[in-house]
C-alpha cells in the first residue's frame, strides 16, 4: 500500500516539475517583452521614474532565468550525496532574486540622485505612459498565474517570481500616476522623488523575499494551521494505537517532512502496527501533498501522556 502511494506521489511530483518549468520559461518570454516596452518608454521620455520601472524589469528577466534553472536542478532525482533530493535549491534561487532586487533598488537611488541634480522636462509622456500601461497589464496577469501555480505545486521559486512581479505591478502603477502628475503640474522635482520612492519599495520587497527564503533554508515549520491539521489527521486515522508524540515538521522546497513517535500496545504484532502506520500515511497524503513521513513505533511504556491522543 505504501509503495503504491509513493509511486503515485512520484508521478504527481514529476508532473508538477514539468508544469513549473513551462511556467518559468513563459516568464522569461513575458519578461523580455515587458522589458522592451518599458525600456522604450524610458528612452523616449527620459523620465527617472520610468527608468526605475524599466530597471526592475531587467531583474524580472534575470529572476525568471534563475527560477527556471532552480526548477530544473530541483527535478534531479535523489542521489548518494543528496538522498532527500535537491528541492532546497529553490530557496537559494529566491534568495538570489532578492539580492538582485536590492541591487536594482540601489541603482534606482543613484539614477534618482543624478536626475535631481539635472532636472529636465519629460518628453513624449503620453506615448511613454501608454507603453508602460500595456506592460503593467501583462505583468499583472502573469504574476497572478505565477502565484496561483506556485501555491498549487508548491514552488518557492515560482512564488518568489510571482510576488516580485506583483511588486513590479504596484510600482508601475505608482510610477504612472507620478509621471502624470509631473506632466500636469510641471513640478519636475517630482520625477526623481518618485523614482526614489519606487526604490524604497523595491528595496523592501527584495529584503522581504530574502527573509522568507532564509526561513526555508533554516528548516522552518509550516503554518500553525497546517501543523494543527496534521495532528488532527493523525489522531483520527491511528485507530488501535494509544498516542502520538514528538511530532515535528519542516519545509524543504516542495517537500514537507513529518516525523513522530506512535505508541501502540505492547502485545500488538509488527504487522498490525505497520498496518496502522500505512493507514495514517494514506490519510495524510490524501489531504496534504508532497509529504515525507517517518513514524517510529514504540510500546505503551514509552507513552508521554502529553502527545496526540488517538481518537
């Protein structure tokens, strides 16, 4: 029973990796198109704010390339040196994306300062804003797809890419409003101020991405609601056992590792206790995907009286 479940999980895993790679490859194509549109918008206007928006799109393309590479590396089967697989590489990819975003923010600050020292009118603002608007709509639609797919697979690299694009959409909308105000009011100083404000937001989003990815590299536990649900499922599916204790969970890329001790009556046979473990694993994998489960069976004298009581 366990072997069939593992085979089914492996097939689902390979299918999710293939889909993730297709989405990541699509991100590269969309990123290049958006970059070209935003670069032209900046080139014809000379706006520092539109420069900041175009620069972040360069990071988007680089991030998509990193995400694709990470997904392909994560798909490598476990080997002697990495018996648990290569999934954590996606967290490294997300950290690299965060660092790239921080570097982009620093470049935005530099360009904003240079523009502040040499203010000039924005040329062809309406053509530039139109190009920027179309690029923003493309980014918004694609970021929604990335976030939805990243949560469903799940994939830290796709989630990081999607959240980065969503941050780009927010900054693009702010930039468009700001450039419009510059044109309407004639206050040229608003252009570098807006660029600097965009840089602050980009810096914040990159720092947040790094922090979230470091949590994955440090084997952070899932959300408390997930842990609570796992405890409920163990209690409901372990009929015949007495107690489950020392339950621990951690994330590693797509995989979630779960281990706990299961206390059974001392008179129970190995075959009977193994059947209980199989039933628990089947129940957990029915509701929670990509689980790696380790159950240590113990006799009743090992009960701690503070674990998960079996219903």
